[in-house]
C-alpha cells in the first residue's frame, strides 16, 4: 500500500525511515503481447482501450508502446502488462482478465492460464 518510490529511494540511499505497509490482497498481472511474439516484435499497430482497462480498476504498465502522432501504438513484443488487485487470487485474476479484455490491438495475444492453479487452490508447496 502507498507510494513505493520513497521507500526505494530510502533503501537505496541508506536513509529508509518508514516501514512499508503491506496489503493482504492478491495481485495478478496479464501480459499482452504483440503478433508474432516471442519470435518477433510488433511495431506501429494502434492500441485501443487502455483507458477502459484503467477505468475497470486495473493498473496498466507500458512495456512495448510508443506515441506516434498522438496515438498509442505497439513498439515491442511485450506491449502492456495489465495488473488487478483483489481480496484473493481468484478475484484478482478475474479482474485482470476482464480489464485485459478491454484492450485491443491487431494480433494481440496473451496466456489464458495466468494464476489459474492458484485461483483454483492448486498451489505447489
């Protein structure tokens, strides 16, 4: 919980004064990859729906994106990472996939099994 940057800065400079607050919630991230990934990367394909995914409560991290003429486009193999938080892995997973479904670009691909075993209670020990 809270802003991570001051904690990282404090740890890096040896001046960490605060104890981080940790949430009991779970987080799941789904990576949206471009057409042909991992053999090749994608470039220049328009990306839509990032704002919709964020409005659904997800955090969207840009990895392989760029702005061309004011428009968001692909610029790499792993294009976006869509992260959602929930009270447990199943809830976080459901929200991450729902938010990822709001994003679109030609050739978009993603794994459909992220956190599935944990959401179903099949955790390796």
